[in-house]
C-alpha cells in the first residue's frame, strides 16, 4: 500500500509518500514557516493557514515527481485531523478530501500525537510493542504506554506549559527570538549547566505528570535580579535551564520505565531534536533501548502522517467528510 501523508497542524507544511511493502518513505518535502512567524514571537494562525494554502500544491507536485510514481498508483491519503490549529488543520483536510474524491481513493484523518509516536517504526531496528513513548514538543509533553497499534494509555502529561513552550518563553526572557528551542540550545553550548540551581518540578512526586511553569518563573526571577545581563550570564542561564529540562525528562522517563517494567523508550516531537537532551537521556537510561527519529523527522512532517495512515486505512472507517479536531486527547483513540 502506498499512502500520501499531508501535515498542516501548525507552521510546517509536510508532504510524504510511504510504501508499506518496503516500509520506506519514497519521497517527502517539508517547508517551515518559522522565519515568517519569528517577527511575532510565535505562530500567527491566520498567516500559517495562508502559507499552507500557498505551499501545499507545489510541495505535493514536487513530492509526486520525486517519487517517480503516478497519482493513480496511490492507495490512500492521510492528513492530520488534530490536535492543532483550526485554520491550518482545515487546509490539509480540505486538500486531502478533494484529492480523495478526484482520485477515487480512501482518505483518513490522523491524530498528530499518534503520528509522532509511530514515526520510529520506520527505523531499523524499530521498537516493538509494548513500549513507552516520551512526546516532547511545543504544544505537548506526554508519557504514553503503547500496548499495540491504536492502544495507548496516557501515563503523564504537562499540567501547564509544554516543554517546547517553556523553551520559547525562556528564549523570549533572554531576548533570543523565536523559535526558542534552537536558540537556547545554541547559546547553551557556551554556558555552564551548573551555574544556576534551577528546580526540577514534580520529579519527587509519585505521579508522572509534568510542570514547567515553575521552572520558567525561576528563570524569570533570575533575569530580573540581574541588572545588566551579560552574554556570559545569558549563556550560563540557558545552559542551566536546558539541563533542568533534560534532568526532569530523564527522571520522569526513568520512573515510568521502572513503574511499567518496560525497557523500550520511544522519544518524539520537536524538542527531541535537541542534542543535549538526547545525550542526557541516552546516558541516563543506559541499559535500556532508546529510540529517536532522525533530527529532520522530529518536527512535524508528512512522513509520520503517511506511515500512520498506512495502519489506520486498514482499521478505520473512512469518511468523506472534512473532519478536524483541534483538541483531541490521544486516549480517545
């Protein structure tokens, strides 16, 4: 089965074609709007929607041409139905349903978090069910037990700011610009991760939920107490913040693996591209099997939608309606 995947949940436009016979992405294209939104310090939904409209058809054409197959060789279409921003979601859903009707092939809406969870099935070796997943992105921070395809149990989630959101807010406090994750990661390489004693929120609690608002507030007060923040001060604070996040993620992941008796941890989402966090988790969880997607597939992309669509098209009732769910709990699957 060859499946076309369309991702438009936020500010990345992703198109990919997955071949189930070879378990490979045979072509993919991705466009990021980060530069456009940087002037505003965050994603502007209306601008994101308009840019998806402009980019979708050219990216689709390029992907099909690169794949070397014709549209009539596709067996199905998958699009991100949620969670995400309403306008951007609608652009992808509308295109997917139009292509479905025009080409006469089935179409299915995909859960964004499930797609991040399953992207590592493209890797060799790939995780095997059951496994734990740590999803860390701009809008989500989740620990999930994946018992089988479509059978997920949310064990822990953020009670306030998602981890990527905390990165963006701290970057703003340090006048680094948007998006905050890459900016902090770059500056942190020049700083001392032990320079400031920042909190590791909720790591001593028995539950697996997260909270990053207190950590962000600690950074805020540290900045306010410094009259003329130097570049060295900013670098040390960025490194200390990044270390606090990495340590928190490690401690929560370790606790989840011990509580569930599992030795496989799949990590996904945009924050999974942070090399310092990757290293911290790999070293801290030594002896377990840790799976990361390639850096270019940590952010939102069409490949994760295409492979998830492959599994969903074999199990899900197909609808000809344009369906999106901006708020959609993974456990509802």
